[in-house]
């Protein structure tokens, strides 16, 4: 409401002059600029693994790697983001398909990336000269501005999940991209970082230490599934409640694997559930094994191995397994922690289910 003695004509002229001057009043914006709590556009969504895999295979048959983007990739596109090719407002999640004896050329970008391998063998990603073998369940890092190319030296197609901080880096207008001089890097060696830094028991923690001033990425580029599996089994045996969780961390610092991206894994025994939690920042989940359900912001998702789903910022999340299950979670948590924007809450209450999505 305007002041009592101001006429409508005077006000109309004022608002027109404000708009002409490329100005906008705060008082007409409503709460949308400063909501009391995060109000994300990202929607709770599930992508059925079988359908994604089928289309990835079809892309292998129909599309060449030279058709653009240097990679044969289908991105998970969240229906709340107005057609943007992003899984959440801050995260790129995608499946990459590399046919037998194909390679994807070397490049580097400011956006940090990681891979969680879904199926195939005989493939490696060369990261700054280190040819890192990729096998199902392995987590492979290509930190910001590291050269990387992918080669499938085997006779089977290879499919993996890609996670990047693409929307975040682009929103900050911080993205650079460069092509390598030749198609592939000359490898200086094989699995060098894994040999130097991949000691048994290293690279996992309850919770990654938040980034500090001397932040840097993990010197270990590959977290082998055998080690992750063994660590989860050890934790599950020690846990009383059928829930084992771990953060993937730098073996050098105990911090998150990358400055912007966090990796977490949950193993659930049949019938067990995680606590109900909410945190600032979004996540993309890969159902590595099992079947179960999650309730995210009141929406129930039923999932099985191979599915992908996402959670928006500040939505309550709980997972429940029907059979032995492993969930890989990619999040933007380290970026939020570095900016001192991270918060989380845990409650013992279960959420009421208000809608359902199923694969
Ligand atoms: O492998 O470098 O999913 O540059 C999207 C962009 C993967 C990659 C993606 C990329 C890559």
C-alpha cells in the first residue's frame, strides 16, 4: 500500500519511470527473492534405469561420438527446470555410452566431473596422463581442469553415470573449456594414483571434513568397488540398525573428493531405513543394487537397481530397502560448505506420503 496522499496517476508515472530506468522495486517482488527456507524449482524425480539403458544403447547404434560435445551422453533432465538438461539446479547427471573399441577425445573444463561405472569392462579414463581402469562400481574422478579422455579397449559396450557441477559453474560464469592437441593423451602410466594413494581402508570416512583454505581435490582418482564393498560390509556388520553409510574422501586430507562435489554411499539391509534427514543442496542417486523405496519431500519413489532419482534442497529424505540395497549419492555439499551455506536436520519422524512416483 502506498502513502495516503499519493494519487494513482502519480504512482503510475513513478512505476513507469522506474521501469524505464531499468530499476525494480523490492517491495513488489513478494517473498520469492527471500523465502523463509529454500524453495527449489528442482522436482523430486525418478528415471527408470531400464529405459535409460535402452536409449543409451540406441544412442550407441545411431549417434557418433564426433556429433558434438566430445561425448555420447544422455543427461537426466529434471522436469522442474524448464527444459534445462540438468538433474537438479546445481548438478549434471547423465549416462555415457562408449561402444567397443571407441574412444572419446581428450579435453578439460572448469567443471569438475566424476563417473560411477554401471557396466562393462576393458575401459579406462586417462586423467592427466594416468590411465585409470574402470570396472562396475568404481568411482573415477576427473577434477576441474584435468585432461581426460575415455577409451574402450574391450569388446563390450561400456555405460557409466557422469556427475558434473555444470549448472553451478555455469551460473557462476566460471566455465572454461579446452581441447587437447591430439585425440588422446599419451599415458604416463596405468593406475598411478590408485597405486600411490589407494591403500586399503583409505578414502572412506563417516563424513567428509568440510573444505578449508588449502582445499584441493583427492589425489586418488579411482575408488575401486572391491574396497568400497568391503568397507560397506565392515560398517554394516558393526552397525546395529542395518544401515551403513560412508563418504568418499581424499586419503590425503579426509575432505570431500572434489571442492564442489560430494560422494556418499548407503548400504541398507532388507527392512531397514535411514533416518529422515534434510540438508541444504541437492543430490542425484544411482541405485547400484537392490530394491526399495524413498520418501522425498512427501513423494514416495519405488526403485530398483539401475534407477536414478534426485532430491531437491531442504526436502526431507528417507530410504528404505526391501532387499539388500546400495545407493550411490552425488551432491553439491562441499560447495555449500565452502560457502558456509550448509545446514542439515535429522528427525526420528517418518514423513506422511502425499504423492507417489514409480519406475
Ligand atoms: O566425460 O568429459 O556427461 O565433458 C558431460 C560433459 C561427460 C566428460 C558429461 C563432459 C563429460
